[in-house]
C-alpha cells in the first residue's frame, strides 16, 4: 500500500511546520504539500492526488468551513481532518464541519503542546481515515504527472431483497463516520408530508449530541431533541440517541416511549444502532424502516437482521457516496438490504412509500 498523501492547510507557518514534523520519518505518510490559504489548497488539489487534507477553520480570507465543500469537490475523494482551536467537543463549529463532510476533527493545542497526547491522536486519526480512504475512495486517474492512473474499481455487487411498499410507522437511521453529511443529504429530501417518528443513532460522544440535534433540526425543519428515558414517539418528530445510551422502545398504555439502555452492545459502540433496530422490529414489525448510512464497522447488522425477520425494510447507502462503506456494506453484503443507493435516493423511496398511506397523521 502506498503512503497516505497529506496536504496541510493552515495560515500559521508554525502549525504547518510542527504538523509536518510529526509525520517526518514515518513511512505510512507522505507530505504532498502545504498551503496557507483555502484558495491555494483548492488550486493545489486541482493538480495533485491527495488522500487527506488537514484543514484549519479560522483562517484569513476564506475560512475552513466556508471552503470545506469546495475542497471536497476539488479533491475528488480526499478526506478532510479538521485540526483547529475551534474544534472543541460539542462546539457548533465541530458539528458543522462534520455535517459539511469532514471525516473527523481534532482540537488544535496551544503552541508548545503538539507533542504527547495530541501527536498520538493526530497520527491515529490520519491512519484511521487514510486506510479507510484507500479501501473506499472512488477511483479516478491520478493528476500527479509521474503517477500511474489507478484502476477503476466496479461497485460491489450485492444481492438485494424485494423492496417493500405500504405505510411506515417508524423510521430508524444509523450512521457513523461521515454520517452527518449523509444524514443532511437524506433529511433534506424527506418531504414535510412524511410524519412518522424518526429515530437517529449517530456515533458521537455525549457533548456533541445537543449541537448535533440542533443541527439536524435546522436541516430537516422538524422538531428534534436528544432522546430521554420515557420520551414518547410523536408524529413528525426526530429523536437522537444520547451519547451515553442506546434507544430502545416500550409500550406505555396507548403510547410508545423511549427507554435508554446504557448496557454494552455487541458492536461496542455507544450509542449503538443494533438495539434501536431491534426495538423498532419488536414494536413496529413490517411497518418499520431501517436506514444504514456511512460508517466504520458492522454496527447495525445484528439489528437489521432482526428487522428483516420482523418483516421490516432495510435501506443502505451505496459505496460510491459513503465516506466508509463499513456499516452499510456489512448490511448489504449480508443480503439484508432492499436498496443500496445514495442518501437522496433512499429518502425518495421512503417518501414514495409514505404516499401509499402513512400510519401517523
């Protein structure tokens, strides 16, 4: 496997130099370039093949968040790691960066504190994102003059189950790495006429969840909150799993309410998609729909199997639009998915099913 090619984008010469030194002498990495502005980075990406862009947020001229969509488009498949003093746990800038398509974020330390814990986190993030990118990055001819074009890799062939029709009583969505961007694409295509409750499990630490829920509320234009124990399912409302527990469901008289489960899940994720899918299978049976978006690992596969056995439908994001085709790929390759498509197309299918007669009015 060739080295992971990295572009450093930061207006601080000191930061660029220190970050480059952290990678010096490591055969896993190659510093392909460094840029002091977002515009220079975009120009560089138009002629070079990069795996990871390390991007600062607060820069003169075009800031990192404003430039992020252009950087992703210009890079043709590179992943972006935000390293910024604005990337605190739970910070709105962090959630916005992840929503716009950043693969991960790291809090930039103060001068003189780049060694030690930060260095370990930085290297680990680059290896994790870079190796996933080598596995999942869509092939395109290298723009580097002395590099051979990469072979075109066909989309994985998977066996699909028959697509379902009819009313939807509950929509459950699971995602991880790159999931905020995919969720944004999915929810923007979900029409206001879709009124079934929506449950969302995204792999994020607890401090992020209030900001994440607020971001989804603004994107979807639906009431959205972090799920709490005993919260009822309400038509048109979205509930997000808290960072310290999984979403489960129970009947309370005529209502269906959330139960937060802090017990470890087989996937070792907290929160985990599997318990949420299992709960939807138990309560809603064939009127439930599970959606698995981009993310590392296999979380959601066990729950998806339970949903399919209960007669529910499972939809998975395709490999071409996934940051990492781990979670959706696992579900698809297990033969549990009825559709494997970009998030926008999955949402279109959900809306078409909803037109047949929604359970929630």
